[in-house]
């Protein structure tokens, strides 16, 4: 099935060259060759994105596409951008990435974990194209990866949830049990416990990143377990819209899902990719792009807690803003000990902080999360 492709075309400026002779008798280049040279010099840099879900959904892909639109506006006719949405399988990803490279795109942003291996395969075939992969961990000479420290904003969202819950039971719809998702659940719990030490967090897994039906069912399950604030690490707006229909408070993920939950949204863990995309495009334009993996957080403004409700206690909002300011300066580590898992084992000792190696191997729930971590196989 042909994927929908939309082009955001930037107007390319045209150079006019005068082909006048001179008295020296030197031959001028043919007019056709002059035009070819001029067109090559004025051609915009072509950049492409591929998304695992619809950009119209208030989720993961929407935030990436908003960033694409921002950089298109920033660079104007220096670049020409396009995107392909709903690329859901590895086979489709390889085909689409190769097609985008064949179309002359010089930098391609692949925005889902499952695009990593097909992206690497295509990158070997197009050494002059730069490939950027979101949420992965592999590199090659022309293949880089980038990610955001979502857990930082999760911690702040936990503070908000801990302040807004009436019964101390929080619900969390999660996609798959990989370290990135576990970081978020644990950070959310720790943030909530900083406001209310008796917080309980219940998790329902969908085992997929994007399935609105499963996400809606998981939300209803959590509401049935008396969770009165729901959040999620899934890619659609189904959790927000279901919480809205059930009149339960919700903290959305990826974007501020105000359309999906106009009365029940109390905050949003949001991603902001435009600064990163602008820098990498500028690097290509200036011929200085290189492989430099990025795991950025508040210091790069890649994550925020947005759309905080006016109903939130003023002292909690002040605390959230103060902690974010410390994160921007690199002065606050969410995972600072003592931290105990939900089986009573100390996983981070008092006075110690989790480093990136610890975070990327995280395979436990902190105290306060109900249940065991399922196998990711």
C-alpha cells in the first residue's frame, strides 16, 4: 500500500547569469551549462522525516512534524522538507528510507526505534546521505542517533499527579518494557512520592507503541482499579480521549492533547525537537555534520512539562519550575539514592546517582509501583 507522502516545498531562488563575450577571444561556457551550474548552486538542501504514526494524531509523530515545520520556516528556501507517515513495519521502513535517499534527500530523520536496522542497511548504500535515528543506539560513518531524557519531565509530571490525586492511586499505560519506558514509570513514581510518599502506581501494558484500541482499553482497566490520574507512554491520543470521556484527570505524553482532553488534561510531558533538527541541518549546510550521539534533556530544551492546569497548587508549580531550572543547569539527577525497588532491594545507594549505563540497563520498578517488570521478549 502506498504511504501518504506530503511535501513542504521551499521556493528555490534562481540565479541569472549573463553570457556576454569579451574582446580577449576566450570562449564562454554554453548557456545550458551555465544554467546547470546556477541551478546546482541554488538548489535547496533536501531533508526528510518518516513517522510511525499519523501526524494528525496528537502524539509522537505530531511533535516531530511540528519541529519539521519550524525548521522549514527557519531556513526558508535553503531547505526543502518532506515526510512519510504511518511507516509501521521494518520492511516498509527499509523501502521508504531507500526511496527518500533515491529522491535526493541529503539528511533523513528516522523517528522510531524499529527503523534502526533498516536505516543502517540503507545508509551503507548511500554514503553521501546523512541519517539520523531517534531512540536507537547504533552508529556508522553516516548514521547517528539521538534521544531525549523523557524521564526528566516524567519526574515533574509525577509531582503534578501526586498533588492532584485524591486517593493516591495513579495509572500508567505503557507500551513495551524496555529501559526507556521503565525510566519514565520510575521517574513518575519518584516525582509523585516527593509530594505524597504513599503514592501507588499501577501499570497496564499494551505491548505496542501505537494501537488506539488497546490504549483505550488499558485506560479503562486502570480507571476500573480506581486510579484517578492517568498518564501514558504510548503514541496515540487514545489515553487522553478515553480519560476525558470517563471524566478522569490525565497527563498526556508527546504533546499537550487539549483537543482530546479539553476538560481533564492537567499537564503534558512534551518533546521539543526543533533545536536539535535545526542544528543538524545547519551542520549539513555548512559541511560540518559528524556522528555525535545525543541524549539530551532540559539542558537542550528537548523535554518539558507543559500545559499545567490552573487548578494545580501554587507551591507545587513553583517546585516544578525550580527543579526544571536545576535540570537545565545539570544540577538535578532524578535518580539520586537512596532508591529502593518494589521488592525491597536498594538499587541506588544513598548519596549515589544513576549514570547512563545504569539507566540504559534499568529493569526494575521502584517502591510504589505495583507488580513485576514483564519480559520484553
